[in-house]
C-alpha cells in the first residue's frame, strides 16, 4: 500500500497533470497513489496518514464538480491524526478576486474535521486580489496557474514536494 494518498478532481486535465508531476517528484506510485475523487469513497482515505488534496477553482470561486459532489462525504472521514497538503489550479488574472478559492474551501472543511494542514506556500510571485486559500499571509497549499505562469509549474512542484517530504517525514 502506498504511503501517501493523492486525491484530485480535474475538469480540463491540468490538475491531473500536476498530480502526476507530484507523484513522479515523490518517486512514483510506490510512494504516492493517485485517486480521482470522482471514483473515490470516504473509506479510501482510511489507508493514508498523509494525504494530498488537489482541486482546481472552477467558475467564480467554486469547487470542481467532482469535489463539489464529494464535499458532504468529507464529514464521514476521520481526518484526526492525518497530515493533509493541498494544491490547486487557478487563474490569477481572469479570476483575481477568487484565485484558488477551492483549495481554501477544502482546507477549511478538512481542518474542521481534524486534518493537520502542511505544505503552506508563499503568496510572493502571484498577482491576485482575494483568495479563500490565504491564511496568515500564505496559501494553504501549492498554487498553480497554468493559464498565466505555466513556465513556473515544474520548479514550484519540485520545491513544494521537497518541502512536503520533510513535513510528511518521508
């Protein structure tokens, strides 16, 4: 069984591509198991002490549809004792008033259920107005903007995964 469960939802494929990059950077499927939230059940979370959640912000500050459909099922998951990292895909130019909101919505819910957030990410290098994903001046997880900063994605993933390896203790 893999040590880290990476649960993602994707609409256009960007979030899945980033999930695969994260998996590869960790060392492959022997370390990180990818689970599409569209096919997941609450029981799937039980196998992991370390969880990564990936969700794009869709429309105007909304969860991606598969995460939206799964949102109430989060209540059935025992997150206490789990370290949870987040990453999101968003567009800071077109949606500057709700950049990465979905990541913040999921982090708020999972934290309220006992999950311990790890993987905070600096807001430096981004240009946006508002975000539900900012806590104490940092994003609650890795903010990806494939629309405007795709040239920075690879380096951001490498840096974030190195950080997570320390925080997850792997």
